[in-house]
């Protein structure tokens, strides 16, 4: 378990699961094998499982600590949650040692002060709650949970996200609403500062209200990208959207804006699902981009 220090912040990945995920032809409708000719590193077994030819997919939280705060950015899939839809069966009724790994990083659930969900999909909110005596209760009872106001509204209206992704209804019921009902949620808007050095920015496309989280501390900068990027090959192919992106044109524009920022600012990229080493930088290559993994992480 490796911790990266960035100015006043330290960042540790808390793994829930790391497995082969989707076939690239399923995840990316525009998929083309020639991407490996342009960027052979994308065939690395950390990114593409050689046996199944499926994309390696990590489910994790980013644990961000300061001298006053213990922050989790996204919370994976969660244990004991029924997810029978064919596309999501690898998340069905999980029994993962996520809280044990959090403890190994030196954090008990009661010590978490802030939970930020970049968006409200199945694999980003699961550990918001845990099953206790037959009820879903907040896992982090002393935390302030940050939801995007626009994102929450999107999943709360009949013509919103549930119209295109009805399977997410159970996720809202067991992992999102119990925290609202407990009075722990703060709804934020584009540009809001969560605390000194940590702000949210609307990053629409994958969902209309998705947020990316920007960290700045002195000369250091980092961006927690949510699902603006699912896989490293989208750095080389920014026009490739996942089949789960709701607004295809907007998703591309948001992705290009994030890559421009990361490349120009030298910001460290903390994605939600990249395989090992899970983080890295973005470099320009002419008119294109290249993902450079940070090889001293684990």
C-alpha cells in the first residue's frame, strides 16, 4: 500500500477489487485494435489481461489525508448488495475486505471526515453504506458526504438517469438515499471548494452531473477523474466513450478538457478504474496524448 505525498495532502489507494473487467469491444463501441500499434504499452498485462483479453479494472477509493481531514473519493461497489444485471454480476453480493484494507492504512470508519462521490453509479457509491441488522446504514457515520446537486437531481426524476439505466435504481435505494435520510449529505455545485486545496468541477458527459475533483497544494496539482476516463487507452483515444456515457459529444469535450489540464499543469492523474500502478501523468505527443504510469506506486 503506497502513499503519495503532494504538499499538504497524502493519497493512498484503498483497493476493493482488481480483476479483468469488460471486453474492450463491449466497453468502447469505437474500439480499434490499432490503438496498440500507436501505444504498445496499453497491452501491458496491468492494463489488458493476456488470458481473457479483457481490460483490467480496479475498484477502489482514493484516501486523501491532511492534518485535519480524512477523505474518501468514491467508495467502490460495497458488500452484500444484490446486482444481478448481466453487465454487473461481478459486483453481485460481494464479500471484500475493503474495511480491513482501510484499517491497514490506519483509518477506522468513524475517523473519516469527508466522502466525495464523483457520480452516483453502481461502482462509485457502494461503501457509502453497509448492512446492519437488515438495514442499510452509513458506513462512515461521522463524515460529511458530498453529492453533486445536479447529479442527485438526475437520479431523482423519472426522465433522468433511471430511464436509461434502470438497474441503478437499487444502487440509489441502498447506497445513496440512506445517507440522505441520515442527514449526512451536502449538495455541491460546479466550482465549489470543499476545503482549502480541494474543489469540485462539473465534468458532464458520462452522467450530466459527474464531478472531477481538483487538488492543489503549492506547486503540486492532481485531478481525481471519476469516469471521465475509464481506461488508459482513452488517453491515447480521447474520442472513445464508454457505452455507459450518457452524452457522447459532451463526454469527449470533458475528456479533452481534463487531458489538456493534466498535461499543461503537470497534474498527477488519479483515475477510478485504471490497472496498476493506477495513477500517472499525461504527456502531449504532437496533437495527441499519452498516459505515463507512475511506476513507483503499488
